[in-house]
């Protein structure tokens, strides 16, 4: 869901035992498998994290990836539950339907990328578009089981390369009060920008109407 910005992996709160999954139909428990460390690889050393990241390829997204992208976004939404934001939107909600339609259109235009493992299975994704004549990062999400491996950083770098010859800035919308939203993007040079064009203002209005904590939704801009 369009909580944009969520580099889902960076903010996973490490926990042993059971975790919660926020799906578009509610919160469900996740039973940890035998190969999971229970904390999104937060205990991996730098060499191991680098090795796993090197096995990942960033490639253009395909239409047949779309169900997996929706599932990754659902998984990543648990971060917002843990931060006290309940996003109760099911798959039939007009906001969600429009969002997935944008993602599919972006895939068709070549404006979507996935970070895929050695089996070509998406672990994270980025969706981009053009808003007010400028490049726009519509969504960034990483499967919580594969966070802290630099996947979000690699996806942002890919979007930035795409954006370089398409405008003077790359824009996004996110929450300004969550540690895994605004501060994360500030690390890449994004800054909060209150002055936005009419199309981005419309996007913010739609997000504020559908998402919790509407007053904390902001636009951010990265000069290119």
C-alpha cells in the first residue's frame, strides 16, 4: 500500500519467536521457519550480508511479478503496525486497486524494478513514474525476511539512474515521523519539500484521505 517510502528492511524490529504479518485482510501470526534468524538478518556480519547482497540482481519487473510485489508490500506493512499505525485496507479498496493498477502500468512502461535472488524471485521492488513532469518514486518495499542487505539502497540507486535524464529532481511521499521513512531517505539526500505541483498535491490528498496519521504525510525531493 502506498506508504511509499518504506525501505521495509531497514526498520524491522528484531524479535525472537513469532512475528506479525499485516495483510490487506488483517493481522496474522508468522511462524518462524527453521532457516530464519527471527530478525531479518540483523545478526549477519558485514561479510555475510555482503555475500548475500552480491547474489541479488536488480532487474526490470515483469507483469508476472505483480502478485509477488503485492505480497512483499503486505509483509512490509507490519512495520507500520509495530509503529502504531494500523492500515486497514483490503484488496478491493479503491485506493489499493488504483495503486496496483499504477504498478502494473509502470511495469509496462519499464518504470519498475525488482531485487531478485538467485532463483529470480523478487525480494524487494521499486515503482517509479512521472508526476508534474518530474521523476517520482511511487513505492519502495523489501520483504522483511531479506532486510538489512542493502536491497533498498540498490533499488534507489537504480531509480536515480533512471531519473537522471528525466528531470531536475526525484520526488517521493512518505511519513515524516517514522525512523524508517523520512530519516532513511535523508541518508540519500532527499529533503522535505512543502512546495509541490498540482499532481503531487493530489497524490498527497489521496494518501491523507486513505492512510492513518494523514498530517504526517510529506513530500521529499532529491536534487539530481
